[in-house]
């Protein structure tokens, strides 16, 4: 499936919409299986004593699945912020020449094999690190308290991302547990804001995934 291959390997050349030079250099082209569209039924299987088979559907890269779902809603140009362990910001309208690989900007591939300019950082993991594993809600008053006190987290707390080479640190007085979580929330929000600028987003922004349920 092309979106998965384009994200998780060096086997696809997004600009050419074809296998990469690595595939041809290694003589692998003839060994590659046929492509099937994301969601296509590629087989059936019976489990246990079931009388009816279960259809097996072809998979898809998760962040590009989110992008495709919102595109189908005809919302116009959108930038999708797909969140989880990774925060992946996809803006199909960003010029490819604007991407800076040293800031973790890359080209993903959508379900139709089109190039999707992308920037990413490990926001979920960084939130867990900064917040010391906070699991609860975060009161707005706690967010305001850390802003007023000048407590902040400076990137980065995981490899990669748009601010490479900077060891993460907390600045200001020692926060309590919920304040620390508020610092983590602000950190992720500000990193997303930076990513939206770097990926040239002037569209409707849709936040998808775990970040919607926090705070």
C-alpha cells in the first residue's frame, strides 16, 4: 500500500510516484508485489468455528488515513495535525522546496500516491517526559499559573523534531505535579504552532488523535 511504503521505507520516490533508485540499484523491482488501494478487500478468512468468512482489508499509514478522512469531507484546504506518540503535521499545499530535512521535515505519501509535505516531532513522548507521566485533566488555572510564573520547557526531550541539537530543560521555579503537566501541554502546543509556521500552513487546521483528549 503506497502511503505505508512511502512513510516507513526508503523504497518510494514521492516526486516520481514510483519506486526509488534504491529498489532499482538492488534489483528488487521485479520482486515487488502488486499494489492494492488502502481499504481494498485483499482476502477472506474464517476464524474458529465461524460459518461466514471475515473480509481482510488492505492497511494504510495512520496519519495519511486521517488526512484522507478529512479530505473526503470536502472541507477545502486543510492542515492535519495527527497526534499520538508522534505529532505529525501534514499540509498538502506546502511547497516541497520549503522542506528542511534538518528540522524533521519530509515528504509523506497519500493514499493516491501524491506527495504530502510533513513535519513531525515526538510530542506524545515529550509530553510524558516533561509531565512525568501525568494522566489527569489539566486545569486552565494551572496553565495560567505557569505562564504567570515564567515556567517553561525548552526543546527538545526526544530525538528529531524541528529543534534538533538542543537538550531539553525546564526553566523557572520547580513546578508542582499539575503545573508540570501544564508546562508539558504548553510545550506541545507551542511546538505545533512552530510546525504550522514551518510547513507554511494558512489553511483550516484539524487536530486529530490523542491531543484532543488532553487538558
